[in-house]
């Protein structure tokens, strides 16, 4: 489970260091494979073959555009789960089409290099307005990547509506 905030600097080549805490969680996520039926296991093997054989799930994030002006990073297993759920929805539902345009069309496999960095593609950097100062935000099963100024704005805006937060906590039974 991804949690916490980490500030990192985007370098001139568009590389961004993945926080070491998230790297460790990603390694654990890649090795924590639930027991599956033989049919499910075969499906996973087939999906794994479509990925770059040189890159394991522990060395890769799928990064895409978010609904807000940020990027969303998925561990490969979580991304495959998301795609499987999306594939079961009607391709003619306008909301599904919009969701695919936002999340799937912008999705890019970003390998993690031996120094723990990812190259964020220019189109994704532009969308999220990433310049230099960034924030990695753990979001339980995904990670958001924000320009620091935008993150600060988003947090300030979220804190202006404590009733919405209280309602969400109440619905969780907390």
C-alpha cells in the first residue's frame, strides 16, 4: 500500500527519482502474487509475455494522465487489473470512452533504471506541468506525481471543504 509524500527534483533530461520507500513497496508488490486458478495463472503468463522480457514488474511503473492535472503511476499488476475491468465495460458508453481517453491513451510503461529513476515522457510532463520540483503522493494502490505548486494548490483546496472529508470518513465507518 502506497502512502506518504516525497519531494524530488526532475532533472534536465526528464528523469525523476522514485522514492526508495515506493521502490521497496513495488518490489514487494511484484513478488506478492495471489494464488490463482490455473486458468488465471495462464492468463497472467500470457500478459507477462506481452511485456518487455528484460523488465520485471519490480522495475516498471505504468504512468498515465490523471483526472486532475497530475500523473498516476500504477504497478504493472494493478494496471492489468484496471485494464481487465475496463475491457468488460461497454465500448459504446460515452463515459467509458472518456475514461479510456484519459487513462489508457496516455499510459506509458516507464522502466526504473539502476539508479531508481524513471524517464517521464515529454507529453506526460507537459500535461502535469512538471518543471523541476515534484511531489510523489502515495494513494494506497497507485501513486500520484504532481508539480509541487499544483500539489500545494490541490491540498489547500481540499482542506477548504472539511465536510466532504468528514462525510467520506463516515461512509468508511470511521
